[in-house]
């Protein structure tokens, strides 16, 4: 019986490994990338284990959402408007400046662990560079391209992606359509430069179909209370390390998933404190303790 059970478990593990490899290869075919394309590991086991490549695919386009207008399903929005239940706020989340900041720092942490200069395209520079440095991204590595007009941000991104000496190209936009995302994806693949769009919509809007390899939504979450070094059972006054709810909204070869993470440390790395399943809410914490 013991031998039979061992064979059963071995067979299940083998099948899981084969399915994961198939998902990785199918995802590569869908994006047009090589199956052996490099990936940037989050170095957070729960996230890396969920992604087909074991991390974020390099030489591809990735969407990161922040702000009050979050990526929502248009059909769900229409149904909600018909019934009058919940409203946009309930579907999209509460959003705000803190979510934009969280999304920006999440991106800065990813960029911090790449080597080389970063081209950051935006219509007006409003980044607080000491915060980028706190997430591990040296401000001296960042080249700013201020376009003054948002319509020119995507064009600046596409031009930057043709320069292989860059580690990554970032663009802050309010909207990303399918045609523009295809151009960015093709440009990223051609030179192997990774592209990120930081979505900061001016109003509530649904997420449009795009050619991006992944779509992420970052929201702030209550921080954990500080604990006394002499006793882990008693919180002390002060603010604990920031926490985020990281939602993987879409990824080729992987199901949507949500994670509760600690904010990036000085090297750009996350600490995953919880994996949320089936759309569960973050564990309840008294905000007064934060």
C-alpha cells in the first residue's frame, strides 16, 4: 500500500510538471517569444511558483495598474449599473493616491533588480526620487522623457524599446489600447528590452484587451503592527512595514491570483505574507494599529 501511494504521488507530481512546461511553451507561442526567454524572479516563492516562467518574462510588455480607476470587467460593470448593486466603487476598489504610489514603488522594485539604465516616459515629472531609491532603484539610473502631452508617451516608449542598451522602458499613461500594445510588444521582443506601462486613468474605466504578457493591479493594504523585541505578543506604537495587495489580473499560462505582500525593501524585493484564493479579502486588521 505504501509503495502504491508513493507511485501515485510521484505520478501526480510528474503530471503537474508536464502541465506547467506545456503552459510555458503555449504562452511563449502566444506572445511570439522564445520558450527559453529569460525571466525576472520576484524571489517570493508564492508568486514565482504561480507564474509559468518562474518570474516576470523579460523582453515583453507588462501592465501595472494604480489609482482610483482600476481594471474592471465591462460586462460586470454593465450588470452592476443595471441592478444598482454595489456601483463602480465596489467593483473597482477604493483606489486613490496611495494606490498610485504603491503601484509606482512595486514597479521601482522590479526595475531595481535589472541591470542598466531605465527610460521613464511621462507627460510631466512628478516622481519622488527618494521613494524610488528606498525601493532599490538608484535615481541616477533613470532617464526621464517628458513629453508634455500624454499622446506622445507611447511613441517615446516605442522609440526607446529599439535601444538594446536599456534595461527597461516605462510609460505612464491613462489608457492602453490593443493596437498600441501590439506595437510595444513587438518592439520589446525585437531588442529584448522589457516594457512596462503604468496605468493612471483619469476616470473610472474598464480594462481594454491588450497584447501585454501580464496585467497587475496594486493596492495598498493595512500594515502590520510593530511588535516589541522582548515580546511578540504585544504591539508597540509606530507604523509597521507597508503592505500591498498584488492582483495578477491576467497572465498567459496562469490563472488570476492575489497576494498580500510587504512593500519592497531597499533591494527591490517583496515579502509575501499571504496568498488570497478565490477573490478573498485581505485579512482584517485594525487600521488604528498601523
